[in-house]
């Protein structure tokens, strides 16, 4: 059995399956949650993964996992939602993008699928964000 030290020193390598295209160009422009704004964008899959889209249809709700590549990775405490009036909390008790492993999840609605491109609404990601995975939830 692995020890705690062995597990936390384990290196995990993730490779994006595509990229997120969004009208959000700076992290500060993003809503705190995608559900708080009807931001439209696209998930562009790499050609080698496009067969995996079979069965995803307009109107479906999908969970997307992505890497917040512009996040600060050495921040461990934040004011929730960036509100300085709120008490400092550890990043693991918030949805802050600043964290050691800036993996994010978001539920979006599919508005179209064609040639490896999924049109979605409900994004909170910056344009050019690496897409890690997609899971259908309906």
C-alpha cells in the first residue's frame, strides 16, 4: 500500500482533448459561475477524439472539465468571490480558480454539434482554456 507521501508526490499528466472558445478574454470578465450568465461558446475537440461525441445532441446538459491555465497555483486562501468584506477561507472550501491544481467543472447546455465542435451556453471559461473531459449528465 502506498504511503501518504508517495501519493502526494505522484505526478499526473493530463492531455487536453480540445480547447474552449469563449468571448471571455480575461479571467476578471468571467462570471463567478457559468449559470449566472448565458455566455455562449464552443468546445473544439481535437480530431482524434471526435468519435467520442457520438450521442451528444442539442439540448443535452454536459459536464465539462477544464484546466484554468491562467490561475495562480500558489494561492491557498482567498476572500470568497473576491469580496474583501468576506472572511478569508481556504481555497478548498471555495470555488476559487486560484488553487494548486486549477481543474474546473461546469455544467453547460449543448446548443449544437457539428464536425467536432459543440456549441454551448453557460460558460465561465476564458477563451483558449484547455478542455480535459466531457461527461453527459442526461
